[in-house]
């Protein structure tokens, strides 16, 4: 039974790191969305044409929506601000990216497959369910509202 008690003690200590894991997710995602957001904003007409070529409806509008959503992620995720809210359009963006760009290339990231967008989708889902964690503006705001 000592091993079970030891395991429970270790698990309690590890639970204290839960907030840190959410910070790592937020920072990783913000970094991951930075490049694509900047690429889209630097050539919006080219992105709209690319979207049109893939049959995405309202390609110019959707190019601006995707670029704006990704840029919002770059700002909001590191701060842990409106994390659950921004996670929803980002998840939609990842599903669309997987369906329109990556799925036909298989799973492997090196082949431009859906591996990385899938990982992002899973991290975003974790943020949607768990929120930004204790090390976030969302947490500070909710504490302020509660008191």
C-alpha cells in the first residue's frame, strides 16, 4: 500500500503543474500561429486567390477571417486573455485547414500532412475545456469579478 500512497503524493505534486502546462500550450500555439498570420497579412490577395482555387466560399472574407483569427491568437494566447473564446474560431480554422489543405497529404508533418494542425486542434480543445489556467489574465479577471 505504500506504493499507492507514494503515487498519490506524487500525483498531488504534479497536479500543481497543471497551470504551467496550459501556459506552454498557449505559448506554443501563439508561436505556431505567428508565421501563418504574418504570411497571410503580407499577401492577402494571394491568400484569397489560393482560397478561391480550393473552392472555399467567400475567399477574400475567409482569408481576412483566418488571418485576423490567427493574429488575435498571437496576442491573446500569451496573455491568457479570452482564451476559451479565441479557441473556438481557431479550432474551426484548424478543421478547415485539415480538410482543405493537409488531409490529402497524409498524416506526416514533413509531407505537409495534418499532423501539426491536429496537434494544434487538440491543444486548443484542452484550452477550451480547461481555460487558460491560473497564470493568465482570464484567471485574474475571474478572481476580480468573484470578489
